[in-house]
C-alpha cells in the first residue's frame, strides 16, 4: 500500500523542549553525578511549533535532502522481547534496508533501544540529535579500533532505524526537523556522562525557521530512517534532529507508544 494512500494534508501545534544556550556546556549524567553536581545542568525552553503531517507526500522526503525518510518495510520479527532474535534476524533486516536506501558498501547495527511502558526507556520529549561530528567519529574508533582510521578516510554515516512495535503509534509520535530549515549554528554540543565513558550528543536552540514534520499513525510495517550524522560536507543533509511530542489530537485513552530504534554505522566506497 502506498505510504500516502488516502492521506490528507494537516498540521498540529504542539510544544517542544528546546535548550536555552548558556556559558556552561550542557551535561547530563547517566551514571551517578559527583557530589554537588546536578544530574542535568541544562535549562529547557518550551516553544509551541507547527508540525506538519507528512503522510500526504511521504515519498518526497529523503535522507540526503531532508535527513529522514519514511519507508514501507515489513519485518519478519514479531517478538521484540527476544534479544537473540533482535540482534540476529532484526539487525540483518535493518542493515539491508539502510544499505539499499543509501547505496552503501556496508552497514553495521551497533545498538538498539526499546521504548514503552514495558521498558525502562520512555519516549524522549526533548529536541536533540544523537551524535556530533566529534562523537560520531569516536563511535567508529570505539567499535573498530584496528581499522577506524582507514574507515574514517572515506564517507561514513550514522542512521537510526525507528519502528513502532505491536500497533500503530497514536501517543507520543516522533517529530523530525527538515534539514533544509536549519544550520549547525542551531546545535549545542552536550556531554552525556556514563559510568565508563563520556559521549557527546547535540541539544538544539530554538529557531523560528525550523520546519517540523511527523507521520501520523505510523504502523509496525513502516520504518523511519533518521540521519544522525553524515561525514560528507557536500551540500546533502548531514542530520535531522528530532523529538517525541504530545499530539493535542491524541485521544485520552490512547495506548502508550512502543517502539524500537536501531543505530547503524554506514560505510561508503572511496568515491562516494
């Protein structure tokens, strides 16, 4: 079935949590913070924004132009409680989807997160991107220490593969910012401190030029591909920051959202 079948163009107005810029680098502690340090030192800045339902023209969005793409991609996996099935069958499916989308030489899934009421992780109601230029390259070094420098000489990317589990998404859908509507000046590098390492993500300061898009009623046979980083600085989209949001049209008795997201490292041939 076409992704935009019988869809009608519409928008919703919803609140998104941006970050207020400050002199101190934003830091979020995943592990226990040191004495006297808060678990999070950032200050959210809430803005009401217009979010377009992209259903009616879903095929127009691409990773290289907008930083995200909705694709019809049924999975053979039905049980997302089985870790071995996820890291085996589902990882291989996702790698094939991303490789076909971007024409990559190779794709490797390196982690996954399940969100929902039966998981410790809830939807993230904060505008962010999972990586920065620095932390994306560091992820390659962490995972491929023996070949990283050779891999980093060519184009590489990090792409998130996001799928609803069990039923269509009604509550807490995902909003994505069109890469044609922002610049790197909107990004705020943010430390993410674990017990054994310090990662770096990007928070985002508000800009009224941001164009936000979501896809209503996403089904388990669909995936959102979200570009978190692309090393190619040639005019194509390098990322799309995103956030879950409270859709004001959501029925009060809507079931909570359940979803799985995979992060993939994508490598390209030298001439890509």
